[in-house]
C-alpha cells in the first residue's frame, strides 16, 4: 500500500462522521489527495429535494478546486455499508474532468479497501476532446 493511502483512508472514514444524511441514513466520506500531497475531505449532504443532494466526492473536489488545486493522485471513499461502494456516475464524470489516472480507493474499513483507476470506472468518458476548444 502506498504510504499516503493509510492516512487518506483514515481521513475518509473520519469525514463520513460529518455526513448530513437524515433521509437515506447513508453516510459517505471522501478524502482527496493532490499532487502536492494536500488532502481535502468531504461528506455527502442531502436535501429534502433529492436532486439537490451532493456526494462526498464532489464536496472534496469542489473544496480543492476552490482553493486552487486541480491535480490529484487519489481519492478514498468510505461509506456505511457491508459492500464496497463505488462513486456514482455523476461523480465519476465530475472527477474525470480533472484527470482519469487517479487511484480510486473504496473503503469498508482501515484494513478493507480496494484500489482501481478512475479510467477503469468510466470507460469511454465524455471529455474536452469532444468539444471544440481552442
């Protein structure tokens, strides 16, 4: 295991405690590692109007981007469930905007986790190459 990942995994588990999930009871925490070795955390935030909910992964990314960081190595995602919980499709697409070669670490506990590359989770992703950008 990458030495940074144990800290990242632990921070994702701790971030889960800040989840606001009164409707589903499904708590998720994320910890995002930049290429500068800075970590941003996030927790899911639900809303009575379900379409306004935001996932933990997107919270961590938006915190990082709003602070000027846009290059990432890995993200750890911890959820309260018996199975490994992978990012939803919206989060996969959102994360892909900032690079497809990051490690996605799905966490059940500090000792139970899986690591996959983002590009494996979103083959054939829509990206800027489909747009006419100069």
